[in-house]
C-alpha cells in the first residue's frame, strides 16, 4: 500500500502515553517496545545515550526525558495488526507541562511505578492530570528484579495515595533477585524466563494456591462492574471464560472503574510483550472515545465532530517544536475528517487560513513524510505560519474551537543577558522561539529596569533552556541568580461604586457598584484556576436583564487585564474575586466604556483590599536511610519547612514536608551533602501562601529599591 493510500482503521489504533516519576524506567520500557515491535533493530539504553525517544543532546547527556517524543509502531494481537502511537513523557516535575499537553490528545495511558519506590511525587501529579482529562490507564510495576521490590506494597500505595482501584491481572513469580517470571491470572498460565529463553507453561505447583487467591480477588473486583461475572462468581466460577474476563476488564478500564496492574522488568526484557498485548486488549481506540465536542467560534453554540473521514476536518495542535533550522513544526491530532498535504485549514484563534504544506509521522527525532492523516491519528506538520499550542485547525466552511490546553504558571525566574552586544537581537529572537515551543517558559521584558527575565517551572528547566541557547542557537548568555515568582493577593474584601465619564471625543459613560476581595477556596481548587485558564473569580448579582451581557463581559475583561498590575511591589495578582452588585448605562454606554470603568475602578479602590505578598510553596518528599533523618529534619526547619509526616519503607524512610521555594534553591546538592549522597528529594509546586511579615518586609524593601534604580 503506498503512502498516499495509507490509512489506519480507528478500531485498530491506540493513542497512548507512557508516564511516571523520574527513574521508574519509562524510557527503558519505550525503547523495549520499539525493539519488540520491530521499530528499531537495537535496544537503545538511557545509560549509554543511545535512546531513540530521548533524542535531544541535552536528554542524552543528563539521562532524563525533557520533551515528550512521539513514535508509531505496530503490534500483532490475535492475528490482527494494531497501530500504536506512543508518546513518551518526561518524569521530572520541571517538565510536567509536556505531560499536560500529551494528556489532552492521548486516549489511554501506561503509568509506570518502580517496584522499589512505589508511588512517588510525580506519579501523583501524572495521576491527577490523567483524572482531569478522563484518561483510562494501565499500571506497570517495573524493576521487579531489584532489591526492595514489592508488588503488593505498590498496589497498596496506589489505593492509599492515588485513591485508585488497582486490579492485578498478573502476579510475579518471585521478587528481587528471585524474580523469574509472571503468572497471567486471566489465562492461568505462567511465563518463566531462563536466561533469554521465555517459556510459557502451567502454573508451578508451589504457586497454584497464591495464583488461585489472586485470581479470585480479580474476579470479585470485576464482579462489582460486570453483571455476567457477578451472576457466576459464587455458583459457577469455573464457567467464567477467559473471553468474558477480558471483556469485563476492558469495559471497567474504559469507564475508569479499575486500573489493571501488570508487572515485570523492562531492563531485563521481562513482561514488555504482555504490556503491548494489554494495550491492544484493554485501552481505548479513538472509536471508543467517540465524537469530540467544541463550540462554534462565532455563535458560541456547542458543536460535535464524529470520528469519521466524511465529517468536516477538526484537529488540535498540542505541541510546537523547532526543527534543525529553527523552523516551527506542530504536533497535532486529527479528531474528524482527514488532513491532506496541500489542504487549506482555518485557525479560529487567528482568523487566518493555514496550508498543510508537509505532513509527517514521527519516530523520536526523525520524521517520515506522509500524504494523509486519518481521523483519530497523530502526526506533525511543518511550514506553518502562526500556530500555537492549543490551537484548533478546522474546515474553513465548518469552523469549530476544540477545548484548548491549560498550563501552570512558572514559579522561578532569572535575569538573562547576551554575553556579547552583537548577540542581543539574536538572543531575544531565540528566547521567543523557545517560548513558542514551551508554554511553561516565559520571557518578560521589564520596561522599568530594561532587563530580560526568563521564567520556568524550576532551576533545571531554566538551566536546560540556557543550554539549548548554547547548543541549538550557538548563543552564550549570562544568567542571574534564581528568583522566586512572588505574587500579590488581596487580604480583605472592599466595596465601592465608580462612575466613568468621558466627554472629549466620543462620549462614554458607565457606572458600577462592586466588591473586590480574595477569591473563594472553591474557585482556587477549580479546573479553571488550577489549569491556568483564569485568575479572576467574576460574579454578577444584578437582576436578569439589568445589563447587556456584552457589558458584563467587558467588565470582566477590564478587571482581568488589571491582574497584571500589582500595587505594593509590581508583582501580578495571584487571584481576585470581583462581584458586580449594581450597574447603570445610558445612550453613551458601550463595551469600551464598561471595560475602562472596570480598569479605573480597580486602580482607585484596589488598595482598600489590603494587598499582601504571597510566595510559592513546594511539596517536598525526601527519601533517606534512617540515620540521616535528624540532620535532614533540622535542615528543613532552617528552611521554614513544615513536616507533613513520615512513612517507613523497606530500606529507607519517606519524609513529607512543605517549604517555601525561596528557601530551596540548591537543595538537591545540599541534601546529598547531608546524607553522604544517599538521600534524594522531589519538589512539586503545591500552592501560594502569604509571606511572613518580617520576610515580606525585606523582600519589598529590596524590590522597591531595585525598581527605583
């Protein structure tokens, strides 16, 4: 079949992500999958820098995944060839935005857990992201061959820390150095490895009782969600067929009632093929996901697009990357219709048409040209003019806006400047190209100081960006010390009225009564706020019809635009609640009048809300041998840390705490010093909280002095 004719049956397609905490073996599993599916002829290894998916020089040097990479492979299951689009995502919290945008377009997820370390901080972050996007998932307990491996302990942590419903569909034959195989609880067969040889055989006599007990637990869990199994489990359990079990597992997985759990050792090539079988058997196809919902860009009415080549074209750009010549390329998923080379499509955000100049299927850092991309599939396009992450691409005659992707705000900043004056313009251009590629990376030009500030999710994130300037753009830059992204927040409600009148030029009039104050807790926990969609909680208490809807929308815009202007030190507002309690319009009123009214009212009365300084707080999870706990706790106390509890594990203790980001710069190096290199820490952004008065005083004095220079 030629490339031009090539098409993928949506039922035989799987769009999956692979996610985990750093060092759980995620990229190793992906490299094994590529080898066993015939996509590569040599297994790439993280430790020797030969991986396909970690193709960036920076990734290979550090041995970590930095950017989500995509590839396509095929796998024969039940004599049918399945196509699997795989997105391998980063495990380090600084690059969690890569996971966020991947979750938006995948249909199913494999979550890896280390059998030794279990559920770790980034595992929890990934799990929450998958919950937010309603993604069905499988769990793979990896590293069963390492000292301290414990399959049941990981299952228990999934229940406690993730509020998940894990159901083991496999159990290990031995653990740690005695791990030598896997028992499939569905087929009731054991796979034993003797060296490189894989032997499928009946369950060994010594393990029959354990397997029977584990299978019964699996059936009881499935019976809660499947009437067929429920009707047989007590009276005729032997009459339950393998096919009935598989169908029950599939239905319960797709509805996210359960998480099937598998086990193995990716590095030792044990259990990888079974993961591929499970992907085909239990994770959804695009057809299972069904029609995608969006809205009409002009009317705001809900629109649906069925998974059909005959439907109007609709796709979502979920990632922008720069190629070797620094030209933009967009990863996108087609939800309906077809993407064909040379086709013109519409971008509702810009109101402009784009031409699909070149289409590619991706394989790590390589790309293969294709003529057409079918509904349900994932691909890339180059030669783009103005496409950003989260943009919808659609049929010009049938426009639609699909749900976009929301990203967390960066918490760390650094001043950056070119080492050579001749490179100033080149540096600014390169920084803005990187900003287009990574929505969690911000470039801010401070008009008052003339400095350029870059912001990101952590020290490592900004360090990687600086290295990319050097390696990809051949630019040397000086970096300042890390700075905390402080914000301001109202501490009390204030109510007032404001009348806006303009008589010069076009007459304008608007009058409002309003309340400004801190946002409600429910709003701060909402998807809109947590996903970075809006920081303004806006409410109207006006009687229905008292003010035109477009005037209310203008008031909202006016207040929202002012959140960038802090009043005590120039930091932007973290969040705010604005309530409209009264309004008046006349013949001189229009949208501009009400937007300007909101802005001026904010400037006039914001000080009455008693703004305070707030700082980012990080969740800290330390893994350490028992003998270093005292020193580590003392160090946390010096850093204004607040312990949240301790959890003993087999060979180490987990300390959970919260601490201000301002006190944690260089923490990774310090913790290694305190523990002779035997402890490690994971930092995850948690929330913003008021800065203690004495600390705030010092920050504000320094900030104001800096702004006056």
